[in-house]
C-alpha cells in the first residue's frame, strides 16, 4: 500500500460529474429517507441510479422527489448486492461514482468531496461511518493475513498507538490512511477504475464482497483509503439483509470471509487468519464477560466462526486490470 496522501483533492482540477448508485431490496422506506437527505445536503446535479433487486415494493416512486437526473433499473431477479451494484455502475454516466447502501443517511455535503478525492487519485475511498447511535462502525480494515491479525487479537485497538492501529483497526483513526479494504455501505471511486475491477464479484451474493473488492483492487494496483477527515455519513444497518437473514448474518459472514481469503491467499494463510480471528473473538467475549458488558454479537460471531469449517469454493476472481 502507498503512504496516505493529503486529504484534499487538487482544487485546480475540474470537479468530475458524479453518480450515486443505490441497490434496494424491499427497502423503499429506507430509500425515501436516503433521498430526503440527499436533497437536503448534496448538489442536485448529481445523477441518482437506483437498482432494485426484484423486490416489487414500489421503490421507483421514491425517486420522484430527486430533482436531478435519475434512473431506476428494475431487475427481474435478485442478483445480490454486488451484482446489482455492478449493473448500476454500468448504467451510470458520472466520471466519479458513490455507492451507497439504501439504509444510509447523508448528514452534510462531504460525500461530494469524497467522490472528487477518489477520482483525483484513481483510488477507492470510504468515509467515516457512524451507526444510528453515533458510534463508529468498523468500516475499514488492515491486512487480514500475516502478523497483524494476531497483534489485533491480543492487543485492543483502543490501546494501540496510531501507527499500529492503522494496520489493525484503522476505522478508529481520525486521519486519512491506506487500508486493505472498506465496508461496502459507502465507497467512492472513478467509474472506469471500478468497472475494470467488476467492481464486485457477482458470485458473492451478500457479505464478503467488500473485502474481496479491496484485496483484488490492491493486486491490480488500486489503493483503498479510509477518509474520516474527508467525509462521514450514518448507516442505520436495518436494511435488506435483516429481512433476508432474520436470524442474523453471522454464519454467512464467517463462510464468505474464509472463502474470500482462501481464494486470495491460499489455504495455509487463510487458516492462520481464521485462528487469529477465533482468538480475537474469544478474548473479546471473555473480557466483556468480566466487565459484565453485552457480548451477544461477539458470541454469535464466535459460534459462527467455529462452525465455518467447510470453506465454500468460489470461482476464479473477476478479471482485474491495472489502471
């Protein structure tokens, strides 16, 4: 990874035209809230592309309040998040692309700056993502293999100096930093760069497609950056996946994580990464138990990771070209 650049794009370069791509599945109410926030905070010259995964819930009508260019793509079957995002980016006219989850909410105009920032550097960029209660979402990650996951397992990111935290839990930082991958709730990048990467692998229906994108991008020479000092937004995280997986996503997350890492790094390095994750989750469950804090999420993730012994095969990675 390259060293992180200054957080502002060249002010002398013309601003690229921007398109926002949103995927919906039975999330018309979330889309309504998102578009209301877009109208309030963003330039109405931005193109809005909404791809509906055959939900049939009237989501198209929610686009009516958007005063700028807009396009609604109704799919005849559910392609999953990544496959639908790919369709949206194929149809988008903007030189810079912002991919947003339907259950996000824009809080200011900073996403426009993020799109320009990523376009100027031909990179993938992600903002600071806050949950509904204002806490930070773990939306950026350091290397998932090697020594760093083991360090992160035994030393809490809260206790690490920033130089180490940038490689273990970069989402805790306040400055722009190069990362291994970004959460898919919001990413920005040049249209041609994203198209050259896929951007997402359609073989991954849900969960893990964002990790896979970051790892493939790095191999193609495209850097990913977490940019908390450039942009921020809220992710309510009560969208389509909670309807599709009412019992929780942990089993699918665990299986897909192993599959992505095994395809990218091979079985030996993937197994080492899995062992570090199990240690991390086990220690977090134990420490929260001692402090009498709620550890239900960590416990569910640990159970799923322990049960994810069979690694589902993935086809060869989508062809990536160095940009």
